């Protein structure tokens, strides 16, 4: 009975070990639970309407709206969705945001200046929905792998380059256009974060039918307004929201009304990768593409000031603090690996010996004779040189274990018996 219990216990340990290995292989940089489950969009032309408690329309968008979603309007009034009936969401007013823009810009500029040559003005851009297009110019709302959204992203990138900002724009395809596109674009986002950008931007367009909802004219330039989207299901939600609020405030100070609103949506949107990520919607599919490009360029023109970036500063790959995704070889991962190895090893010993006492005996045997034999073999094959000082470059050279068959064998030493025999002669 005891033996059966030990075997069952060992089997549980093995399964735990395998589960641990599986979790390690499923790198969270590339795969996270629930990504794409709530990032649902409607077919172009369909719309969710958000109203306040008096029935006033606050916002319209071609995405699914959930209870608990939030909206920060152009005038910084904050609303929270309390009920959704069909495609109408009802929100209540929860307060107003007052952002001290100047203190933020000063802090951002100081942060960059303190880093000197290690600072970075690199901005990375990609497009999760790479098919999104503008009907008046592209002839359709969807051009798989070659959407008009790439042209809007290019206009955005070009304006940043004119401002002296380094830009990487990925035109990777993530079709089909569905909520799982965020799973496919995650690899693109992770690869871009590996370059160490100061900010990561995912550029989209909306899908509501009314082009007038986004059309605007700023300084005699016909353009479209933009919307910022913050995912509320990731650990960076609060920092990304604060970041979006400050970007909105600064850009709207320069180009009034260009950022229409911030929508705080149920979902991740790959914004767990950095506390400085933005999802920007530039107009809708019924807007003229050149107006969307103008809107993107106006946004890009004001963005460096919102970020506190200095033109031409730093080399690509040197991001601001806290922006690069965490490396999987951190202490948490190391401890997890050690834990799974110990559990797996213990289970193997129990299964192979059939009893707890047998497992202890095998472990004792391994840590005594077998380990000693192993180390003895190593000691026979390797010897260690002492630290030597180099007079050529004044650097200490550490020479590691060198095989007896290596290029620098140890000089043979006389034994006491050989020396005595020599002296006698």
C-alpha cells in the first residue's frame, strides 16, 4: 500500500514537472492568456454608441463595448460604462482630469538629459490590422497585407524623421482581421521592443460609417481626428493610461481637438509589453486617406514635445528606463527552472527505487562515490594556472582550466624520490 502511494505521489510530481516545463516553453513574451478574447471589432459600418445618463451621445466606435469600459472625452470629462443594451452602452460621469502639462514635459526632458548619450529618441510603429484601408482612396475598407493604413503610418513616420526622431515602421502582415490578430502581431511588437524604443505605437483606423465624426480642420489643414485606446487588462494599464492622458493634453494644446478621446477598453492590446505604448485610431474607413495622413502628421509633429525627446539624441537600441520587455533569464525564471528540476529529479528517484528509503540511498550514493568519481576524472584532465600579471597592458589575465592536451601544458615537477636519487649520484 505504501509503495503504491509513493508511486502515485511520484507520478504527480512528474506531471507537475512537465507542467512547469510547458510553462517555460510558452514564453509569456509571445503568449499570454486571454489575448484576443475581448479585443473584438465590428464589421465596417456597424457601431456601438456610448451615451450618458441623459441620453447624450458621448462616443461612437466600431468595437465591442463592455461593462466597466471607460471614456475620457476631449474636454477631459471621465465616464464609466455601467450598462450595455444591444449596441448602446450607458455611462455615468465619474469626474474630470486636470493634467499639469508643463511639469510633465519638464520631467520628461530632464529624464532624457540625465541619460546623455545613452538616451534614445527611437519610436517603433506597427499595424496589428494590416488590411485596414480608406474607401475613398483605396477603393475598399480592406486590402489584406497591403492596407492603406501603411500609408498613414508612413506619413506619421516621415514627419517624425523630419523632426529628427529615429523611427522603425514594421509593415508585417497579421491577417486575417479578427481579434486573434493581436496574437499574431505580438511577435512583431516583441521584436520591435527588442530594439529598445522609447515608445511603441500600434496605428489603426476606426470603422464607423460617418466620416464627419472624425473630420476636422486645424490651421487650414483638412485632417481627421484621432482616438487613443488603452487596454485595461494588463499590469501596465495605469502607467499607459497616465501616459496617454499626458500625450493627449500636450497634443491638444498644440493642435486643439486632434485627439478626440481616450477609450479604456476591456482587453490587453499587447500593452503589457511596456508602460509607454499607444494604440492610435486615425479617422475611419470612410474618410479620405490624405486627411488621415494629415491627421497622423499633425499628431507626429507634436509628439516629440509630449515625449520630451531631443532630436537626434542617442543611438537605436538604447531605450529609456523600464521600457524593454523583461528578459526571461531573470531570477524568477531561474528559480522556476531549479524548482522543476528538483521536483522532476525527486520523482525520478522515487519511481526508479520504488520507496522513499531507496530514493534516499540512491541520492546518498550519488552525492558520495559517484560524485567523487566524477570530480576525480575532471581533476585528472584539468589543472589551473595561477593568475599572471601582464607587463604589456597592465591587465590581469585569468587563465581557466587547461587540458593536459592543450596548447600550454604544465611543466613536469620533480618528485622527492627523484631529487634524492639525483643528489646521491
